[in-house]
């Protein structure tokens, strides 16, 4: 049991709740930590593994200050922060486990903090094009996640199958994880049970223009940067980022990811130069996309609909229009501004809530060439077939009906639908599985299914529902943990520590040196092999006299466990 835990426990007990919240957050304490009192908390915070994590996570300034304190010098302006992290005591000295962790560590000289050179017009144009492409690809990722959640590996990276699916949508697999991270920083997606799904903010972002999309991304990127590379409301020159966390073995890889994301957002141009819009952000000012938009294509609001069932946009479509169009077309991977209509793509639009009339109205307004007859025929034919199979919730659980008896027979024997346990009954099918699950299973099996309510009206549904705002994860609260620690906080810290020392000695069957107050006011030290504690008395064998002794705990002034090497 560490003797350093006692002064730390006293400090923790005297700290305000807000100070404890900050400490627990910074040290990565779990809100459900099984601590009963502040002594438990102190021992856990000074555990070598916990100290190692805390020391490794220190940014350069704090690491340098801690190294100075380890050398007997003053930690300077960083002293208060290091004390708040439970790495220094109230006198500015390192706790023993912290000193052990810091021993032998050095902090190399700081990298050059010179301002990045300004980007040329050509380099700025290249950075702007990169930012434009990144925004477009991130929209593709959100649309893919909306169609079907993106699966993550245990490492937090996208699964290989998901990267392959995204590659078919035109996303470079090497950039897929960085794009997901940018989306997460901006709260456009959330992770639930290792599945990435869009949020309400993501749905809103999809309908914004390029300038607003980019502004939200870079603002969120800056806000999410780690403390070690921040400078006020901005960031340090990127060339200095490599030395931001000198004791963190994982930092070099993390720094490369951040550099790559900065490149993707057009914040770093060729040769490490800096476009004007990036300098503004680096200095802490609000994002301004106007200089950047001068280098990117103008968005258009019309397309050419052609007789071969394709649509050609003469430029990047206005995002709100493109999102709706993408719901009823297949994208031509060879050309980002080319789209193709198929029975499956029209069906997908109908599944998402479109109707024949709404599709025709939208495409007619969008087209520069009117509505081609082949396309109108495809929409009408697909809409007519769609809805032949109707799915709704009934007293039986889920009921499936169709005016086509052959479809009912086919679904009843379809091996792909066996997990639904469909049962034929009076010309229809029933299942105990939820209606929306049955519906999507039928859609995946290419049946023309429609989900309807009890009145027979079509119900629009999404395969991946947007999570409710209340369901979005919040920062962990330590209110319950702090309340439990306060509840067990006694008025006499010395007595509480003595009880804890004696309990530890008995539990370990350790040798303990106790200072006992004598009736005449003097004190005497006894070395005991602790064997029991109860009824307010400590029992143990006196090693010097080789007799069993029973001492009133009220007479014991202090106790110290003897290390095995000192016995």
C-alpha cells in the first residue's frame, strides 16, 4: 500500500467537485470505478499503470515541467495543472510512482515554430480542389452509411468489406477512415455497437452547399485537435506537430493522421505551404470559405435527362438536389456527374417514400431537356409493380398480403426468407418477426414490398433511422462516483488512514511496525506479524518477544508496513 496515497487522498477529499470532475476526465477514470473512498481513488490514481498513461499523455510543455520537477527544479506555470492531474503534490514534488515513471525520460528541443510559408496561387488552387473532392467524398460516405451502417473492426477502423463498398462509391479506401473521423468530429455520424450511422446533423449537412459544408468540417476539425498542438483558439504550425507529445509512443501515428486530414480539408497545400483560408483558421479566427470557393466549380441546379436512361449534370449539382436524385439513381462510377436510372434504383426511391407523381414532378423540374419517354415509362412500370406485396402489423404479429397469389406461394417457399418463419394462412402470410424487419427482408430479396399502416396507407421508412437527439452519447458524468466518495469521507483522515493500514497489514499477513501510546504518555514501537483485526483491537505476534499481543486500536498512534526486503 503506497504511503503516497495518504496525502493525495487528503487533497482529493478537500477538492471541489469541479476539480474532481476535471481530474477524473483528464486521467480517463471510468464513471463506474469501484472506489469506496478517497483512499481507493488515491491508490488507483497512483497505480503505476495509471501513472504511465497519464505521463505519456502529457503535451510538451507539461512534460518539460514534470521533467524539471523530477530534477528538483520548479515546474513553473505548469505546476498548478500538474497538481490538478495528481502528478505533483501540494509542495510541487513528484509522488513516488510518478518519479519512477519519469526517471530517465527526456524532452527533446522544440521543433521550429516558424510560420508556414504562404501557398502560391497554383498550390492554393490544388488545396481548394482537394477540399472540394473531400467534401463530395464525405457526402458519399454519409449516403452509404444511410443506406446501410458501416461496420467497424475492434480496432475502430472500417472493415475491409466496408472499404470495398465505399470504393464502389468512388471513395479511396486509403482515405475512408480519415473521412469517417472528420465526419465524427463534426457529429455527422455516431458509432453504435461498432456500427457507423448518420445523425440528424449529418442529414442536415448533406443538404448544405459546399461553402457551409466545408466550414462545418474545418471548424469541427480545429475544435477536436489535441491540446498539445493548439495555440489559443487556433493551432501551432503543422511542421511542429511531431514533437507535441514527446512521451507518447502512439503520437507519431496519430500526428500523421491529423496531417493527412488537414491535407484533405485543403488546410495544407503542396510543399507544406499554407493557403490564406488556413492561416485565418490557424490564428483562431472564424472560417471563411469565400477565398476557397473562387477555385472550385460552380454548383448547378439542372441536368440533362437522356433517352438511354442516364442523367448528365453539367457541373456539381446543388447538394439538396443531388441527395434527392441519388435516392433514385445509380451513380456512374466512371464519372461523378453521370447517373443511371434502373428498375432497382427507382424502387429504392419508392421504398424511401417517393411516389410515381413525386418522381416525375422532381425530374421534370430538374431536367433541361424535359422528361424522356423511356424514363417516364420506366418510372410508371416500376411504380405499378411496387406495392404488390403489402406488409403491416396485425394481431398475428406481422401480415404479408398480395393480389398476386403466385407471389404469396413464392415467398412461402423462398429459402432466403426462412428466418422470418412465414406461415401461410387464408391466402396470406404471417410472421412473429417485426413488420419493419419482414419488410426489409422482402426488399432485399427483390420482392415489390410496401410497408403500410393499419389504414393501408404507405409508410415511409429508412433502413438506418436517424438517431434521436436524446440518444446521442453525452460525456460521462462522475456525479454518482463523487457522491459515493463523499459519503464515505470521515471527519478524521488520520484515523481512517490508520484503519486502512492495519486492514492491509492483516489482509497481507504482513509485518507492521506500530507506535503505541503508553499510559504515562510515552510511546513504544512494536514489530508485529499482524494476524487479526476486530472489536477495536489488533492481534499479532511480537517478533522481538515471540509472544502474541492484542493492542487496542485507540492506543495505536501510527502504523507502517515493513517491506519484505527490510524484514
